[in-house]
């Protein structure tokens, strides 16, 4: 929830989000939530 809130806040503020070399475990955990690093970084995907 904190990560999604940060993404939404930064999107509203016009600030880009990026991840430098996320671990496989982080990517797997995002997958369990139906998300991906690409989805979080793509401004058009989250509302």
C-alpha cells in the first residue's frame, strides 16, 4: 500500500519513478499483487 501510494503521489506531482536493479524476489512479490516494475514506472498504467 505504501508503494502504491508513493507511485500515485509522485505521478500527481509529475515526478518519475524508477527502480535500479530490483531483486528477483521484489519482482516476484510484485507479481503476486498483479503488478510489475514496468507497471509501476509506466505513468499510464496506474490511476
